[in-house]
C-alpha cells in the first residue's frame, strides 16, 4: 500500500519551498515519508513574498513521530 492510499495530515507550514525541502529531508532521513503540498502555488507574488505557504504532510500514523522530530530539529537549529 503506497503513501497515496493513506490519509495525509499537514504537520507544518513552511514560509518557502527551501525550508519545506529541508524539513522534509530531515523527516526522510529518519524514515518518515513526507509530501510537500502547494509547492508550486507558493511562488513569489510580484516581489511581495510567498502567497501560499508550502505545507508539509505525512501519513496519519507517522504524525506524532514527525512532529517530535521537527520540534527537536527546530530547537537544535537555534
């Protein structure tokens, strides 16, 4: 059963696709599959910044583990 057969849950909204890619990479390196939603829609709008945040989604059963990983990563970043 592939990821597309399971319900996805958005766990984070990134301000840009670079941040989303980085965090998705952190999840993937820890064995959690993730999907970036609205990646193409988040393009810059006439120089005013991203119109739509890029949403990071995981399958429901990985939600808690993914949130914990992102929390620890974000805390270690500072």
